[in-house]
C-alpha cells in the first residue's frame, strides 16, 4: 500500500495522528472504497451508527426531499415532522415521551439532568446532594459531564475541575453497587453492553439485579443504549435481554442510521415531566431534517425486520466464532451483530491485528482490553459475513 497518502500529507491536525493509513472516499451497502479505489468490508459501521449501510436509497431520498422542503425552524415553532416522529418513536420504544437532541453525549446529559431534577422535586433529596452510580470502563461521551463519570485517565487528565455527584463502582459487581447506594442516590446509569470498553457484556442477572435494587430504593435505572440500542444485539434495546425495563433510555448513532446527528432520551411522563418550558433544549434538537431522516431509518428498521434479522444472523456469527477460541484469541464476546475478539498480549497488540485485517480488506478497530471490535451494518448479507470471517481466520493464522 505504498501509494497511500501519509497522515501528514492529508492534515497536520493532532486529531488525526492515530488514524489507520487509508482515506475513505465513498461507500455502498456494507462496502467502503478508499481514494485509491480499493474496497473494504465495513465491519465498524460508524461504531454501530450506520445500521443500514452506506448510500441507502430510501435514506438518500428522504434526506433530499426534506432538505428541499424544510431543514430548521426556531424551537418556538412546531414543524410538520416533529409530532409524527415522536409518536412513532414512543410507540416503537414503549416509553411515553422523548426529548430529541443531537449527539449521544447530549442524550446522556439529558438523562442526568432529568434524574437530578427528579431527585429534588420527586424523591425529596436535598438540593445539590443527588448522586448517580456509574461504572468502571464506561464510555458515555467526551463532554465534561461525561468524562466526570470516567476512570480513564486519557479522557480526564487536565480537563478538570470535573463535575461531582457520581459514584464509580466495578462493572458487573452487583454487591459493590448495592453498597454504593446512599440516601442521596437518585439513579444508576449503565451501559447494558460496554462497546468502547471492548464489547463487554455484564454477568447474567446483573441488569435484573440493578432493576431490583432500584425498585427497592426508589432509584431510577438509566440505560445508555447509544451504541447498543435499535437492534444491534438482536433486541430492541440491549437491556431487554434480561426481561427488564429501564426508567430511561439514551439513544443516538443508529437512530438516524448514521446519516445525520440525532439522539433521544426516552422515559415516561413521571420522569420527563420534570422538564418545564425553557429548562432544557437545543437549537438543532428535533429539527425538521433530523426528524425526517430518523423517521425513515426507524421505518426501515421495522419494515425490514432488522432487529429479528440481527438476532438470526447473530447465530451465524456465533457459529463462525466458535472455531476461533484459540491463540492468539484469549476471549470472544458476541451478541447479535456485535462482537469482539480479545487478543492475548503475548501475541501482540490488537491494533497490529487491525492493521493486518484492514490491509486484507476488513475494517475493524482496536479498543480497550486489547480487543478488536466489529459491528457490521444490520443489512449485512450472509455472504458478506462469511467473507469477513474468511479474512479474519486467515489473518489470525498468520
């Protein structure tokens, strides 16, 4: 790949120093092409965002038609796409209300603000004393509020002072979570799957245990499903695998199938009615273009039965992964169309394996715990899955 442009030739920005040495130009379906014309199977899909793949004709049409019709009006006005989309989203999700924002971090920030106001106005916690329990190895975003919940030094260092009001406990440790509960605890915020943490699933019964703990102590259970929601794991929301219902759910990424920034915080009226006019909002949140795009994405998700399809194809993924439980792979984690291979440190760095896979035509990424993460579009074909695993097997055997 000697004809690849170097990072320095493309852009001297420090934000680009960790890029893989390819430059993407265009895409279609599960495929991306670089500026040199080389094709890659996209098994990252915008970190779970591009659930319908690239260049989806229905999404392109929805964007074009709405952009020509109306993109944005001030929040003091309604627009013709807002109520229909909110009705569709709440009907799909089973929650009574939704607050539309832009990024996943904003959706989680909305959850925190709602929980704190609920703490003071409903539960009766003394003002400024509310606490939220969160978990190690989490990733909720990069705003100051989000990194205040993080234990990752690269995310926190030299960005203080950070926000107070968070208690951090080990992910998956129900006993430690129960011990962290105090009279000031208003919510537990959890990722049902820690995506950036290495596609890590909690122990069986953990989410159900959190639900019971919250019920026993008048605590809100809030789930960050920005990556895991909207069918990624073969369930509408990943926390539903244990048959529970969260009090609030943060969504983003695939809410628009990756075509436009839109996010949402979903909850029932008992929680979201704490917001009063002027207390929360966003200039672009719920704008006309975003609603049209998100409506098209949600309709496609339902009409093509992509949630059920992800669960079915997940079985194919599991069967392919079954033969990979050998050196250099130390652990395999998978559910639906989301999986990770943890590389034994004795075999080298996950990043090195990612570079080899990309060279072989399969896009993936290294993440926490020396793991390689994969999240193909929900529209990926069986043949594309098989081709990806053929590449993966070949590289692991090198």
